[in-house]
C-alpha cells in the first residue's frame, strides 16, 4: 500500500493530450498539416475582408494577442479542411488545430475551409 502511495506521489501531473504536434508546419505559418504556399510570397497577396461581411459567414475573434501582427484561427470541426485566407490557398488544417499566420496586419480576414465532401464553410476572423 505504501509503495502505491509513493508511486502516486512521484507520478507526473502533466497529461500530454494537447501538446503541440511537431509534424505541423513551423512559423511564420504554423499549425497546419500541410502548406501549399511560400509565406513570404503569400503575405502581400492576402486581402483583408471588406465590410459588410458575408451574412452566411461565422464571425470569430482573432486568437492572437492584442498588438501582434498575426492571425490565429482554430478549426472548430472534427474534419480536415483545405484553408484559404483572404483569397489565397494556404494549406490543410486538421481537426481542432490552431493555425498561426505571423506577419498579417491586424484586420478582418475571410477564412474558407473546404472539406473533403466539397462543402465550404466561411469564417470572418476579426479583432
């Protein structure tokens, strides 16, 4: 019994369920399963969304810290999807993954997720 209690006391408390997967892409376009664009060439081509936004789009908040030129978006679905940001194809995002696109000016951006079924879901990421 004492041995079991000692083992329990020495056990680590960190559960690695949500550790960042090293197979994902690195910055400046981090958190994607695959990347289909060169970030330095894509940044000037990504267009901010103009108001009024598409009424069918889901509006979500940018997860990046205030004052940081970056776009953070979390895929809210349990599906892989091809990602387009501001009209530029970026890559593929996995279920519940967060992509971090560093270097984008703070603005609203349309993020389109195209699923394997062909269905496209549009989000507007705002500050």
